[in-house]
């Protein structure tokens, strides 16, 4: 570890993406915090990403900012950026770590941290950043390798002397709260679902249209699952998913329960923890499920390769296509074949396999 990093106590961690991206940084955050006794971490993120902060024990604080170089519904104004730089300067951070995917540039965030006078600045960067970064890690992806997002961020903080113990498991962090678990148990009871017996959870949403499994396919998968397993099914999602959820419910032809737009993030985490298996797209809830240890069937659009469920029992389903890894929010070919090509029968079989594996584990315990 460089002596300057060994002395860095107050670190700004920049991850300007959404919920799942922040969660995939948590093993690196843990390594960064544990490397120096008394170190504190502050997250700078989008509103969606910062919402995870209360459930990440590695973090001490969070700052919300809609950066103009990121996708955002309401981008910030130039004055907002200068005000943020001044606010960061007033906090007198010792160091900043900029977390990005390999398709993103760290330079705008590095410039912000430079303007804020943060003395140590670490990030991956494809081109030579000269004075914008004091600690430049030359971008190896995708030319030399492609890593899971968790591995990428752990490799980055290792350059600052933050390395977890060799061979130690590095789970994602999402600390459940007793109040959320109790509230979710009460909700399930009102729906007639016994939280202590197996039941299934479906979250059909995703921020990008290219990562959404079709509602009709979900409906057919649920029909097969309910008829074959007899287990209760709960469909959850935010208000933007209400129409999709209604379509799934109307099309599945079997009884299902719905909580659309009703759950807080804490309650969603509790619901995912209590479910026997979660069904999701490649989206934030898939990573919450992984963090709380619930098996996941992930309908994984081949938009990018690095975000599969981390260190949890899972089935990642997709149809291979020549246009794989397009990194697009909408399907550029218009066919969505990487998802529409996944038959609902495959989804049902994957869930049943995970349920069987769980039953076998319980028998061996």
C-alpha cells in the first residue's frame, strides 16, 4: 500500500449508476473500509444507487447527484456540478475511488474530484489521465479480459492496498432490518401466504427495455409453475411495472398475488429473503436477491456479460445471438431474441430445479 493511502481515513466512493451497480461494489467497499482501522466511506451516486446506502453497513454516508454524463431523467445544471465540487471540498476527503464499468469513462468524475481538491484519486481509465488521477489503473477490459463487475471493483481497490483475505468469500451487502422483515411477514399473512413455507417471487421489471422478458412469457411460466408446484406466487414491482404486472396476472390463468408499487426497498429485500426462489430480469432485484442469499432465476438479456448473480445459487437463462453484448438499452435489432428465445418451459424447469436443490439441502442439514 502506498503510504498516502494508508493514511487516508475519509474516502469518497463514486458509483453513479443504479441500485444493482452499487451492490456489486460492496465487496470492494468492504475491502476498502477494512484495510485501515477507523476509515469511513461516503457514497456519491444517483438517487437509485444512493437508496441502497441504508442497507450497506460499509457506508457511513451518501450523496445524491444526477451527473450529466450518466443517463438520468433530470440531468443536473452546470451550477449544480460546481456546487457539488464545492460541497465535496468542504468535506475534506482524503481520497476518492471512481467505480465504473469498462464501457464508461472515469474522467468526468475524476475531474469533479480534482476540482474538489481531493488529493488521492483512483480509477480505471483507457487513456492517460495525467493529473486527473493520482492512481491510474490502465483499462484492461475488454481487450485483455472481461471480469464480473465484483471482480473488477475488487481489483481496482487492491491498487490502494485494500485486499480481502485470500480465499475468503466476498458476498454482496444488503443488511435486512427487523422492521422490514416483520412488515413483509404481515403483508404475506394478509395475502394468505405462509412466510415459513416455500413460495415464489417474481419481479418482472428492469430499467432498460432490452432487459425485460416479455409479459406473455412470464404469464406462461407462472401458469406452468403454479400447476406443477402448487406454490403461491407473489408478483412485485414499482409503479412503473404496474401495467406489466397487470398483463401477467391477467394472462397466467392461475391465482397469483400482487404488490405493485407498495413495497419500500427494505420490504423488497425482506420479500426476496423470505421467498424460496426469485424470478427476475437482469436488474437490481436480482442483485438484492443474491445479497440476501435467495436462489435466483435470472432472465439475462445479452446486453452485457458482467452482471450475473454473484455467489448465490442461480440459473441464468438466455438465447445466444450473434448480436450479444450490444450494451444497448433498447434492442438495436428489434427482435429481443436473446430473451424472447427463452421458452417459458425453460423458466419453469429452472425454478423447479432450484426448489429441488433446496429440498435436498434441507434433508442433508
